C-alpha cells in the first residue's frame, strides 16, 4: 500500500462531496451533502458522540459491543463494494436515532491503491485507534478481530493478516524509557501487541 496524498482546498471539497454521494448511493450512513461549491461544503449532522468516546467511557462488558458495532459498519461498507478513508474510531459517529455513521472523506485511497488494498487499509486505523482501550484484555479483542475477518473477502482478510504480521514489531516500543511513554507511544505499542496476537489467522474453516 502507498500513502494517500492529503487533499485540501478545492480538490478536498470535491473529493468529499463525491465520496459522500457514492457511499450514500451504496446505502451507507454518511452525512448528506446539502449544498456545496468549490470553496465550501454544507453537510447534515450525524451526531456528536464518537465511537471512540463510547468505547473509552463504557464499562468493560460494553466496550466489546461498541467495538463490534464499528467493525460491522466497516464490513457493511466493504460488502457494498465501498471503502472508507480515515476509519479511526473518532470518525465513526453514533446517534440513537440513526445508529453509526462515518465522516471524514477528504482524501481518496483509490488514488494510490486498489479497492482491496483500500479495504485492508480501513481495518488498520480501526484496530490502532481501539486497541488501547482493551490493553488488559487484548486476547478478547483479538478473538473479535478473527471473527469479523472471517466474514471478509479472502483477499482483504489475508491482506490484513499480512499487515498485522509486518507491524507486530511495534510492541517493542514498550522498551522505550518511561519518560517517552506518552499516549501516542502507548497506543502504538498496544497496537503492536495486538498485531502480534492476531497476526496468525484463527484455526477453522475458511471461505
């Protein structure tokens, strides 16, 4: 996979309007484009509670339920032949009336990679942004990851496992001096530990 070139200004607005239209046409829950031109974009509000906030503040028994809701939204996008862009938990927004929706589509992964690679890419920021909330029970999260990836297209599933194997070394950040153990480092280290645990596919029949 290649890095996606950030877009801003006119190109970013045009890209977001186009992606929102494509995702909405596929039946996904995203903001509605109300009005736009080359310099501004007016979209509807999905709500103010992010999935990251829900997971962060939930009791342990409920955290996994919230996580699975986000994973289901990503899987739904992929089954619709679509992909997200910045699939961090902070970009998945919850409302009791409409459920979970996605935001932030200024860049377009397809400009730098294939559809399968863009779908693989969706899972990585989701895992990265949520692993730290399961730091003391990563095997539970790993089991949930195996379960959801078992429902993925084979090429995407294998690509995610390859990416996890290649990023498992990030767990070694735990050896950094304590004064360097800031939150971003802890999040990265926790993701690396999750990647190590999940890098091998779960046993059982594969589609």
